[in-house]
C-alpha cells in the first residue's frame, strides 16, 4: 500500500493497557504538530492532555472524566486534533504508526497491518502478555476509525533481529527452547536504532563504519552492541527482565534464584514474576526507582541508596566491557533515555576507570545539560562518549512513512 507524497503527516500511537501516548508529526520537516496522553482509560478519573504545537501557542488542553475504553480514547484524541484542523479524516494523514513491543521472529521490519497480521500478532501475546494485547487493541481501534489508512506496526524487538545465533540462543535444551520460542529477542530496539544512527552522525561517520555501544537508561534499561549500524548483541532477552539493573527489574541473576524463591521461599510463579519485575532493581535495593532521589539520598549519607547506585553502575560497567569485547573495536559509547540523558553522576561513574578501553570523560562537558546530541569525552580519549537524546516517536514515524511512501 503506497500513499501520495502530498500526504506527509504520521500519527504515532503507543497504546498501553490503560493509556495511549500519541504524537502527530509532519514528515516534511520532522516537526511535531501535536502531542498528548490519555491516562487511566476505563476508570472514572480518566484524563486526556492534548498539546497542539501549531500556530505558536503550546497551551495544553486537559479533559478529565470517564473515558470508557481505547476506542473512546482515540475518538477523544481525534476530536482534539480536529479542533486545530488536524483531524484523522485529513487527506494529509499518510499513516498511523503503532509501537508494538514484541514481534517474535516473524516481524523484523515495520509492517502494514491487515487482518492476517492482526491474527499473527494475537499469537505473539504469550511472549508479551503485559504489552502486546494493548498494542493490538490500539491498532484495531485505529483501523475501525480509518479503515482506508495504512496502520503500520513498528516493533521494539525488530532492530535486534540481526543478532547472530551465538548471541540470541540460550544454552538450554534446543528442542524445548525452539518448541516454546525461547530465545533472546531484545527490546527498546527503536531507540537503539535511532541513537546508533544519530551517534554516527555526531561523529561525522557513516553508520556502516561505526561501532557503537548504546546505553538506553530509562526506568527500563538496556544496552546494545551495534556494529556498522547492525545490532549484534543486546542485554534484554526473552522478556525485558534480563540485563542491566533497572528501576524496578532485577536484570541478570542466577536462574536458580527463582527455584530458591519457590522451594525455600514458598512463592508462586506470579509472586516471583512480580518480585523480579516490579519490586527489584533500584526500588528493591533502596525503596526508590528515581535516580535523582537515589543520588540525593546517597549524597546525604544514606547507605542503601549508595549501595543501589553502586550495584547499578557495576552492572553497567560489566556490559560496557562485554560489548567492547563483542565488537572488538568501538568508536563510541552513547548514553540515552531519562537517566542516560540527564544524570551527570551516572555517566561519570560508568566511564570512570575505563581508560584502558579508550574511554575518558571531560568533566565540564559531562556537566552541561542540553537537548541536542553532544560529545562528553575528553579530547585525548580514543573512543567518543556521547549523550544522544532518544526519539522513539520520530523513529516510528520515519519507519512508517518510509514504508507507505515506498
Ligand atoms: P521510561 O520511558 O522507561 O519510563 P524514561 O526514559 O522517561 O523512562 O526515564 C525515566 C527515568 O529517568 C526516571 O525514573 C528518573 O530516574 C530518570 N531521570 C529523569 N531525569 C533525571 C535526572 N535529571 N537525573 C537522574 N535521573 C533522571
């Protein structure tokens, strides 16, 4: 399905179980026309915050009151967009791009969704039971409102599909693994793809000749090793639980911890799932998952906050070392997402002592805040260290637009 180039707007939808985040972008200049968020869908206290970004004024409009379901949510969003002449019925809308968390092995490229694709997405629900059902609902609702418009699914797993089998295969019984689709998939792929490319741009190099370690440090966190624009390893696995220490997830641990929690701790599978995904990581170690609060407490002498920070940094350093070995040669380490973009102390501690790997920061550059991609490494360092703000919505819109305009 291709659309006319005169249609150059893309609506990006990120549908969660009780929320929808959206942005309307103009692909002629990659600008935002409107952004917004619907929260607490299905409750009495739903809230829609819509910010139009055209016409100079960026005054947000807020609606509070019951929004029954995702269909009502998208209809409310469409009504807000229409107030500024940006309605979903506009011929200028080229596509709706949907973030879909898990594409399994089947979906490794942005994909126009038809009934067959929807059925296949339903089959992937067991791999991502918390995320994919809401993503699919978002697509169904958008299709019902504009059946003639391409709905493009962009998968969080897709960028990692290039991992070699040595990196994605777990060393467990092959038949069992294959029968249950157990392997490493990786997540945050849209962000890793965007940041790896922007880092090459910042270095003035072609992505094909640039090796980058991307550290996406948000509430969820993951690292990836990108060789010449292609992902060769990433820290998240079958699910987003593996890898780095995160806001509420443990990241790597001995799988036998799970047997111990069951046999000795008497916990059920669901309790262990909740413990490791929601009550571990930084919040499990010190009761807070906001890095700003942890650093404030640490600076006041709080021992558990200091330990949480140390465990977080130790794991991060291990992955920088591991991915340097995986890549053989690195041109840059790029920090992104909430913590990576904003936390001077995290970047400082993560890079400290890695001079032998060619890594050293310039303290003043690291302390500067900003929204633009920037280098923070010392002039004498062999490997660049960069802060590269991620933009998953722009990446989804770019991929969706490229697909529908051929
Ligand atoms: P996600 O999309 O995974 O929810 P974000 O990328 O938005 O996460 O990152 C959210 C996290 O960023 C928060 O948990 C907070 O700890 C962290 N963060 C935001 N600003 C700062 C800052 N100035 N210093 C340290 N951490 C920050």
